[in-house]
C-alpha cells in the first residue's frame, strides 16, 4: 500500500482527498495522527505557502505529503484578501467579511476577481511539485446562494450567471480552482504509478 499524508486537520478535506486517492491505491493519513505541526505561512504566494506546510509535515513523517492553500484575490483591491483569505477580518464570520468586501468595492467599476488553489506534493523521493488551478469571475453586488463556503456567496461565475454558492457542488467542482488543481494532481499520480513508498 502506498502511504500519503494530507497536511490538514480539516476532516472534510481529508475525506475528499481520501475519496480521490484510495482508488489509486493510497492509504490516506492526516494531521490528527501526528503531533501538532503549525508552521508560520511566511510565503508571498499560494504555492509557497502550500510548499511550506508540505515541507514541515514531510520533514516529520517522511512519507509522500500533500498540502494545499487557496483564496480569493480581487483586482481592484490589489489582490486582497489573497493569501490572507482565511485570516481576513478575523475573527468575524463570512457574512461579515463578504459584506465588507462588497462595500469596499462600492465605487469601483472593476469587479474582476479570481480564486486560486495551489496543491503542493512532496513525492516519495522528496521531490517537490505544485499543481495550481484558478477560477475567474466577478464580485457580485449582493450575497447570493447557500451552497459552498467562505466567499462563495459573493463570487459570480460568468458562464453560469450565478454565484458559486448557487452552484451544485459537482458543477462548482467542474470549473473551480480546487477542481482544476486536484485533477492536475490526480493526473500526475496516475501517470507516475511508481510513486511507491
Ligand atoms: P485554506 O484552507 O488555508 O486554503 O484557506 C482558504 C480560504 O480561502 C478559506 O477559508 C476561504 O475563505 C477562501 N476560499 C478558498 N477556496 C474557496 C472556495 O472555493 N470558496 C469560497 N472561499 C474559498
């Protein structure tokens, strides 16, 4: 059995990776099995931060490791909240964060925004890889939809004329930053079945 560590304490993330990786013959682990590691995310890009997390966990567990980092960037706000998406306006909830972003864009014509997801993989030889996906769209004028999480209610996906919180999960996944990055990761792993521990 090939062993792989997901550098997350989020059970939903672990479950999603498990569903994708078990069919490829991986036994999936996560941070609940090891002593707490919480490296400072000092990178300036999603890819750097994903690599920082992956390296610190890989150093400890010495098995193939995956870590991801994602967030929303808004052009008229010089890319904010960007890599600070999870920490933006802490400790308020996303209803508050989403309304705050809409009001910061009140007098702006440019509402272009994009989600990024970077997945870092450190393979069985210790070689680093990054798989990235983006989803382009616009910031809506108001919150819409109950699906998804985080900034989904304010993110308009142009080809559907809906926010990503109004999309069914499979539809969001077919066009999302995370869906694209994940498919690139899976394609790599499928093409490198020699990635044995
Ligand atoms: P991470 O778990 O450290 O990657 O943090 C990602 C943060 O970016 C989340 O807490 C959300 O605020 C935001 N984010 C990333 N992807 C999405 C998405 O698909 N929908 C909505 N918000 C997202």
